[in-house]
């Protein structure tokens, strides 16, 4: 294949190149360590510089390694074996290196609801079972540099904000402060735990440390009498700049539907529009 363009289930593939040597046609068997490359896979986010090393025998397709450039970083798969016997399960590990999460939000057309400027690396172990489908178990992504988080309040239908109870701060006050914290958060440390849930959903638990960093410096000024009478509890409070933030944010996604829809948009070359059930 000197230079092949075609439409795959994941989107348009451009510049597929390689030479595959078969040592048998019945059954179909290749020599080991065959290599294929592609210039670009046009999914919802552009994927470039695809590389795959593989071998095929009468029992399994063996992936020696594969990688692709995506969202400013690299995604690769560790060696694995895909059994050709129907009904058998298998698994592997996806390795994420320096991927910009905000590019993925833009690709999913969610930039008007949230911005997450975070470059992450980590491992996503996965399994596939013909009955249970795809599952990620014990995936972890870690931020590799400082970043920023900005989530619009309307994203949250029901925000449970903790803290402040011992000081007598009302839940409404804590909720409002939590909204402010998530609108202008400078991230110093980020970890995301990724696990599949029931009914095809994907759970991502973010643990974020940082500080409140609004465009204009905010201060909280209270008079002595307001402190004595606790009148400040009944009015809107501005979260002061540089307030330390320790945030745990649980999100769930309808992963099966998202993957199905994004692949369909990629096949048609259209911009994705996620439904309410697919959004976090």
C-alpha cells in the first residue's frame, strides 16, 4: 500500500502506507512485526502520525505496539493479543502522554460549558468482553503542568458543596462559593480516576488542588459588626483571590452512546452535538 485514502468506521483515513508479508493464505498468517502507518485519521479531533506493529496467525492478532498523535500529545497502546476464537474476551492498556484535555472538550462541542486547560499523562487499562462490552478499570491520569478550570454554573443541576459546617456557614453560601471556585480555578495539581460504571457509563473523579484566580482581584471585606451579628451570612460573598481550593469533582458520561455518536459524526465529517444524556 503506497498511499491509500479511505473512510473507516472511525472517520476518513489519509495516507495509509505499509507492506504486509503473508506466509500463509489458508489460514491467513503474516510474518511477525508487520508495520503500517497513516498520515491522518479525521475523527472528531484530528489524529496524525499513526503507527501500528502487528502480526497475525491462526489463533490471534498480536499488536506489538501502536501510537498516534492527538490533542497536542501522544496516545499509544501497549502490546496485546486479540483472540480470533469467537466469544473470547481480551484486554490491554492505553497510555496517554501529554494530551490536552481542553482540545477534547472542544472536539465534543462542550467549550461553551467548560474549559479545562490541563495536559495529562497516565494509563487506562481496559477489557473487552463480548457480553459486557468495553470497560476501563483503575485508569489514572495526572496533570503534568499547571492549568486552569472554568465551569459554568448552569452545567450543574445539583451541586453538593461540603465544608463550612463547623463554622455555621449555610449550605447556600457554600454552594455559591463552590460555583465561584470552579469558574476561575488555577490548577497546581490534578489527578483523574477513570472507571467504567454500570449501563455503559464512564465515571471520572477529578481531584484538583489550586487557588481561586479571577481576572480581577477579589477581596472579602466585612465590618466588625457584621462578624458579631453574622449578617454576612445573608448576602452574596466574593471568594477572595488566592483562596486555596481542594476540589473533588465526580462526573459520569454515557460512554457507549458518546462513542457511537462521535464515530457517526466522524464518518459524516460533521461537528458533534452531544445530547443532554451524553453530557457530564
